[in-house]
């Protein structure tokens, strides 16, 4: 009994050391729950605003990174594509909650959903893909991936992205740039429908399209790593997401303050949400690519883009209808050109089943162009 109690104590202490950030997340949630009035009453003070904004952003980002950590454990235990599917759905849920919070607080920002979607696509398909391919191919001549899987992702991403962010530009309805109710309903049904069919194929008869046939020795080594039980990681993944639900509501208030009071560009909120969502997945994808698990990296960044479009667009349209906040989806001018160019280059990059250093450099160049475009608007 004594030995068993000692082992239990050691195991519990290990969990506490591993999950110390959960305590930070809960403590932050309690602080804002009890003292939200005094905290937000002083946002006009520049130093106080900076402290509050980066405090909330860091805690939400840290919680998201913890979600990714447990999703990575689940991915190694459940194997592809199920592990990556859990990761993308969890991060997309955080994104939907964050955008919803900003939409429901303060004045209406009709372009928030569009700006966030555009920023997520640019950060992932250019920044994340470019960095992953560049670092992954740095010590190798090239890397291989399952061509069927990449084609399956892009075959759904391209039409959904075009219907969501390109077509509305040329279909101004009676309410101006905001899509009419029938168009919103059609877009929501198509997005959910295509994404649902894709999930059925990914988790069912075509799951082999998203598995890596190579690197068997490396996969065996990965499978020998020490993991806790699947339920342990699944419960903690959900536990980290609970404070995020509350904290993104709090983060929406300083973001609204910057846009409404300080007159920052409307795209500011979208970029903040995109960075919050893309950073955890970017870290996971880069690690996978450097370890020569390119298929897992592709599952992460293409799956993230697909889930962002397939789930975020219907959610934002539903919130728009419920709260009476109109949304503008169509991209304009240089943004539209960059978006179409990114989709075209992505199709070329993943069309052969092999990637190299040059392709990573091209995607990073497009990402730098996007950053410069933001600073000049």
C-alpha cells in the first residue's frame, strides 16, 4: 500500500508539473471573472492596455498550445488522420469562439470574419507552408507526401474558398456588399455539406490517402514514446479549452477598443485572431516537417484551412443572422489578387507528391508580400 501510494503521489506530481499552465489559465479566468470591471475601466491608459492585451493573448495562446500538445499525443496514439482531425477541429473551435466574441462585443465589424479567414489562409498556406517546406528540405533533397491526400484537401478548399471569399465580390445583393439571406443559407449548407462528406471519406474508406506510407522506421520509434492513456490526453485537451471559451470573450474587449476608440484598421481584429489560431498549428506542422513527417504537416495546414472555411463561414453567418450583425465576405483589390495567387501556387506545390527548398522559398515570399500589403493599407 505504501509503495502504491508513493507511486500515485509521484504520478500526480508529474501531472502537476506537466500541466502547470492549466493553473495559470484558471487563475487568469478567475481574476477577470471577479475584477473585470476595474480591469477594463482603465483601458485608456496605454501601459495598462498593453499589459492587459498581452496578458490575455499570452494565456489564450498558451492554452491553445497545450491543446496542440495533447492533440499531438492523441495523433501518435490514434495515428493519422484521426489525430490531426482532432487538432484541427479543436483549434477551429477556438477560432469560431474568438471571432464570435469580437462580433458580439462593441460596434459591428462586418469585415471581421472575412479578414480573419483571409489572414488565416495567408498565414497557413504561405507562412506555415513556406517555413515547413524550407526547414524540412534543408537537410534533404526533397520530401514526399501522399498525392491523393493533398489533392483531396485542395479539391474541397478551392471551391469553398472561391464561393466564400471571391464570388461575393461579384454578387452584390440589395443590401450592398452583404450577402442576401438565400445566399447565406446556400453558402452555409454547401460549406457544412462538403466538409461533412470530406470528413466521412477522411475517417472512412479513404483514410489511407492521409497516411504516410514512408518512414516506417521513424513511425515505429514514435510509437515507442511514452504516452499516458488516450482518455488522459482527451480530458486535458477539453479542460484547456474551457478557460479559452471565457478568455476569448475578455480578449474581445481590448480588440474592440483598438478598432473603435483608437481607430486602428478593421483588419487588426482579423489578424490578431488569425495569429492566435495559426501559431499552435504552425509549431506542430514545422516540427513534423523537420522530423520528415511531411504528410502529417500537410494534414495539419491543409486540414486547418479546410476546417476554417468549412466551419467558420457557416458559424459566422449563423451569428450574423441571430445578432443582426451583417457580414461582408468578398475580398477586394490587392487582397483578392493575393488570395487567388496563393491558391494557384498551392495547387502547383502539391501537384507532384514531392516538395523541395524552392517551393518553400516561394511561399515565404508570398507571405512577406502579404505582410507588406497589410502595413501599407
